[in-house]
């Protein structure tokens, strides 16, 4: 019944022995909301549903059996009261019940007995049906998730049937309800994210059910769509706390982010070719050999007035790490510079390693996922140069320290610590007499 409808949304295969990278907790509040939405959806859509054909045989004793088929069965009208659904901890499943269900069906019938064939149409109305069922989550011999009916009982208030065409006596004599246990087997669910990336949301273990919630552990593994190859590393354990005040909680570990990063890196998608066309015309700096002349003096001499291009790429897979309140990203990249010759060939110039670390925060506001990102560290390293050394003499020569109009820095000391820069100094005041006189007057006015 309704529990099987809820669980059928999972469609997952067990992959036991793995830590889930994504966890989902459905609380009782969410279950009741889903029940209400599901009941309304059933009420609105049942009339558009055509049931599959039903075939069977009816024994008539020593005379043999009559074969029958009910075809084109549809719902003319349905009074679907709000059901009751709750978690059933003792069977690791659900219990559902509905009282006062009424439904009217219409369709066609066919019977055959030897060479005798008959057929026609029928109307069937069932009133005041009370149904109680329990469904258990389990595992079959092949390790697939299954849902089995533990118990299903129904009380029918009244049945009215009308057959048209032929003489369907055998169908009238055997009209009623037949209940049997059922088992639903689920299959792996994989969803494409983009042309390169897919995500595997199969179950890693059996759902955990208690009196107030259902917990699902999902693989959460991004993979390459062409090869279906995932990352070479495994997900670590993590705990998603229950929050009964919410309908549902969803949590994912850094494994999910890093598996996506691995796929993109392996597919070569963390690589871009940058040329001068992306730089605004008003910029004072352009990608050409003349602009790099102050830093690489030999460059404009060897390759005068040539445009340049930069190949920017990740040397290693970018790695995410999750910390309380922060998302951190380490990115090891490189830049290869080329001169574009008049015949469009590329001449290598130099290579830089660009290592950076970022930290970010995310939050939800106004129904939108928002965030902020800061660069924590940036290190540039010259790996190789085909055009001579870089000009760094300006660093040794020094830069002017900002000065104050009537003071001079004395005994200044600069220290770089782990997370900050310390600047200590003393001041030597050189105030004109008129300015000093004003300061003394103000000092006396406020303190004496």
C-alpha cells in the first residue's frame, strides 16, 4: 500500500560493507507530510490510471476450469480518505491503515472454456473498505533490498457488480478479493549530472527504522559516465544527527565532493587556455611579450610584439575538506606561457606553479543557497624558463613605506607569523611650532 509507494522512490541496490557518503533521515513529521501529499495525489490521479490486464482461471470441479481476463480496468470514482502511516520498529518497516475507502471501477471481461468464448463489460463498486497492512524492509539472497507484505487485512462493507454482454456466471460466483504476499526488488539508481559526470545513489546498508524515523545510507559516489569508473579512495564514516523538528535531514561527507573533483580532474576538465581576448581592452596589462618585459627583460627582445597564451591547469586533484563552519579547498595548479608566432605556432616561454588554499562558508537565505570564499594562501614558484631569469631586483631594492606628514618611523621591525604580519615601530614627531602650539592648547583644555 502506501509504504510501498514511499519506499519505491528509493530504487536502490545494497552495496554492503561501505560507508555511506550521503545519509538521509526521514522523520515522522516528514512521513506524515508525505502521507498527506500522497493521499491527495492518489485522489487526483487515480481516474487517469488504467490498470494492467488481470488473467486467471477458475476451477469448476470435474468440469475443468474457465479462463478469464479483465482488461482496460480504470477508476471511475474514488473516495480516498486520509490514511494513517507510522514507522514499525519491531519489523523494521511501516504500518499503514485506511478506513472508509470507496472505489468504482469499469472495464471489459473475456472468458473462454474450451471452444466457448464470451466477453463484455463490467462495472464494479466497492464501499466502506477498511485496510490495514504492514510492510517489512529486508534483503534477498542476492543482496537486493526488498519490501515484503507481513500482513494485509481488509473488511469490505458492500460490493455492487454489473456485467454487460454474455453470461459471466463464473466470474460472479467467484467475485471477491485475493490477498497475497508481495516482494519488490530494487535496482541500482544512477543519475547523470552532466555529459561527463554521474552519481551513484545505491544503498550501502539496510534502512534503519525506529519509532520516529527512517535512516538511509547512500553511496554518494560520482563516476565517469563513459567508463563508470569511480575514485580510488573510500568514504570515511560520519554521523548525521537526528533533528525531529524537521521533516527530513540530508548530510554528505567530503568524499562526495572529492569524488566529483577526481572525475573532473581525470577527464582533464581542470584545464583552460587563456588568451588576450578575455582581457578587457581598457586594461593596462595585456597578454603580450611587451607587457611582460618589465618582469622578463629578455622576452620582448627574443619575441618582440607577439601575443601570448597561458595554459592554466591543475597538477593534482583539488581536495576538499569539511570543518565545523568551513569548507576548505587545496588547489595545486600550474601555468604554462606560450608566445603565439605569426604562423599560429606556440613557442614555450616559462612555467609557474601556482599553489593556493581557499576557505568558504555556505548558508541558506531567502530560499537560496549562498556562500562566501576567501583565499588563505597563494604561492608562485618558477619551475622553468626558456627566456632567461625573471626580474626580481625591485624586491631587493625595496619599496617606499608610506609616510606621515609630521612623523617619521624609527626602529621599524616587520615579522611574518603563522596567520598574520606584525609591524612594530616607534614615532619621531617633527611638528611645526604653530601645530605644536595648537596641540598643547587642546591637551590642556581637555585634561586640566
